[in-house]
């Protein structure tokens, strides 16, 4: 029988164009192997993934990064499901084959929306993966990297409007049971450096968040169908995750003296109220290779029971047969995949 709950691990990390060289950093970024069996799905969203945006214009391949991730999960029951790349952005999902059989996944697609230069280039934007689970529960994962700089609040709002207008053919809030929006939102804290540094030292997270642009935007446009008003976020009890001197835990010491900010976030939408529970929402201060800190969340998702569940389909010649129940007479095959030969933004099931 299909599971009634899913345990998810989601992490977002702006890598600042720097490859993860140390195995220790990868171990800090992902759940330890010893507790992996407790998760059902792992979502890894990266921005400026191993290459800068400028380098990614010439070579956007994330094959090296996918190989590292695949190697990490190789001794476990987790397998690569799908990945999606937009220039320097990358999104990848792994599933636990003990709790989620590949025959229980259908309608697997990915898509990307560019919001960068001339509103057409992928230096900013989003990439997404969506699928149906157990023939009735629709999930959508979106990795975004929005317009930078303190003053560009309107541009970030326009980025989100475009992303949600084009990431899927219909209104996502009417279609999906769960949506997970994570990435480098680039929203800043309205305040001067000296005051913000003091608030961080004192641990006054509530004061910082009262001046956080993302929170202020959600409140200001709550009745104007602003896309973020549909989302929830767990309470933040960690330091701002940007901007650090590389290889340290010290905030920007350059002449610019940028104000620390919560640029890196994980939001979620639940179509049925209280169907998603956040168990953890934290940053990883010990990873120092970038000017950002990673942020991760663990969540429990309650699945509605489907009265029309059918039997799991068999594996046929190395391919899992997936029945599309909207058209019971048709079948499609989903080849078993490994990350080492997949870095793609095309769908596996159409």
C-alpha cells in the first residue's frame, strides 16, 4: 500500500560558483548516511552551482555536481529521479525506493523560466520539477534565483509573477497538493549595518524579520494575489545567511559592508491546511566555501488516501511501467536513471 506520509529533506545553497571539494562539506549539506533511511525524498536546489553565472553562459553542464551527489547516495536505497538546469541554477531530486516505488511516480516533468537580462536570459529565474505520486498527489518543487540588490524589490516581485505565470500550464495553486519554493530570493533586511550587526549578536531574530523585505512584501500584498501570499514559512531562528567573507563566518568586511540578509529561504504551499509539518528549518554555518550559507528543512507531508489506488506495475526489461490513470488504456515507460548521465531539462514522461 502507498505511504500515508512522506518525510522530505530540502536544501538550498548559493554556492557562489565554487565547487564542493571536501567530502566533509557534502556531509554537512546532506543528511548523514546513517539516517537517510528515515527520508522518502531529497530535494537539492543550488544557485551559482560550481560555476559563476558568467562561466555558466559558456558551459551550463552540472554533470560533475550530479556525479558527486549520485556517488554520495550510491550505497543507499536512494536513486536519482530528475534534474533541471537553468544556466547556473540546478535542481535535483532523489527518492527512496524502499518507500516510493518508481512505478508509483507518473507525469514527471521539468520546466524553467528565465527572468534575467532583458527578461529573457537565465541568469535569474527558476527551474522546476513536478510529478504525480501514488496516482493522486501532485507535487511541485521550484528552485529560484531572483534579482539582486537592496533596492530591487519591485523587480523581485515581477520575477515571481513571471515564474508562476509560465512554470506550469494552469494555476499551480489549483493543481498541486504541495509546492516547495526554495532558493536565493535576494530579499534583504531594511536597516544599516551597525544596527543589524547588533541585532544578530543579541539574537533578536524577530526584529530582523520585522524588517525583512520578503516578510514585508507578503504582508503588504496579501490581498493582491501576490504569489508569496499563498506560501508559508517556518519560524526562523538562525542568523542571516548572506553576505559572508568566503572561508569564514564573518559578514562582509569589504568596502561595501553589505547589510546581512535572509536571502536563502524555503517556503511551502499546502492545498489542504495542516497537511505539511516543518520539523526543522536551519542554516549550516559550518560550510564556508561561499558568501552564502545553505539552508535546509525537513518536512512531513500527509497524503490524502486515494480510493482508486491500483496495483503496482511490474518492472519490464529494466523499465518501470507507469500506468497513467487518466487514460487507463495507455501505458508509458520510465527508464531507471542514474545521475551520472543525466543533466537535463526535458521531461521523462509526456
